[in-house]
C-alpha cells in the first residue's frame, strides 16, 4: 500500500508551503551535508524558490495518505541535461517507517529514465543501505562522502529490480 501522497510545488503555491520545505531542509541538514550547505532564512528561501528554473527542478512535498494535512518530507530532482541529481529528506519523527524507499522510487520515476548522480554520507547507514538496495552504485569515496550513480533504466542491477518488484507486490 502506498503510504505517501506527493504534491509538486509550483510558482503559484502559497509561501507557507515553501516555508515548510525550508524547515524540513534545515532539520535534515546534518544528514544532507555532504558539502557546506546554507540554512536559508524565510526571505532567502522565498527568493530561491521564486528564482528557480521550475522546468528543470521538480520539488515535491509528501504527506501521509491518512494525514494529508501533515507535510513530512520533500524531494528535489534537478534535470542537468544528460542526468539528474536528487535530494530528499523526511521529518525526524517519520524516519524508520519505510517512507524513504517510497520517495526514492518516486524521484527515480521523475527522472524520466535519465541516470542520476548523487552523494551520501558514509555515516548515514540507513540511507547507504537503502540506496544500495535500490540500485545506487558507489563510484568513489572521499572524506566520508560517497559519490553515487544510478543507471535508472533497463540496465539496473538485478537485485534492485527484484527489490522494486517485491516492494510493489507487498504494497498493493
């Protein structure tokens, strides 16, 4: 069964939604910080969002199906031409419930078959395990950061394909 509902942010959305995105981002900085990241103020976040190329960047907020009013996560997929780069985070109180897998599968779909490049902190064991299970490949590691590649197409590793099929069979 699907646990989350995804909502794509658009330039006409209420600033309150952009603020919720900012708060989720700031809360997750320690898990996202593979490089120096800035915790935007409310004003900086609104300016960033307003100046974003919304054709190239897909931002989604996620709510539990049973609580659609509660925003508990976000994802960002940036189309870089020949590949995409993702980022996602879940609210602290929602971690460990299998929702990260659902978000990763969603953003892989958003990449429209393009390969993805990403990063993960070696110290974040849960994300490392999940990414490996869903077909991410480690290309190199430096200073506690692993640089990743996902083929996002028919050449997925068989284990990743099997895991996706298992997930969908169990959650329908």
